[in-house]
């Protein structure tokens, strides 16, 4: 999302990426298949580090986008006050253990969904 905003010269929007899993090992880089798939699509995520969603992030967010309805439910259950701002951007199941080409396919879907979202936000003003 950050890249889509930057490409359009949109500033002043904070973008965070965070996971929900209890076992999220913070500060680790993206898994190798994600790095490889991202590079194939011209997106450099080498500097990305994993982090777990925090209460502070939820409070600061105007909108929260997830890729699974279950994640939407988990966030809404943990933070009922944020129920109205959690949206499923695109339904994409966990890709752990899948080949790089599967990651490429899903990253394309994510990229397209983000592009659509940014364009809608621009049109809405």
C-alpha cells in the first residue's frame, strides 16, 4: 500500500503491516518465498520486518485491512471499539508452505486490490 500511495504522490498516510498469530516472531524478515515472489513483481520487501498487531496500532488506525474473514473476526473480538474499521480487502488464505508461484499469484491479487482501494480513496477525496 505504501508503494501505491508513493507512486501517486500521496503523503501523510501512515501504513503498517502486522500479524495476529500468537507465535509471530517479531523482527524477522519476510519468509523466502514472499521475498522471491515480491521481487518477481518488482516490490522490494527486504526491509520488512514481522510485527504483531498491538492495541496502539488499532487505536491509531482509521482503517484496518485483512486478508481473511477470520482475522477480521479476531480483531473485532479483541478490540470491539474498532469493529467498524476492520475490512476484508481480499480473501486470501494462509500461504505457508506453498510454492513461490502461488505467492506470486496471490501477491498480484493483493496488489490489484490495493490499487483499487487507493483509486477509490482518491476518487472519494
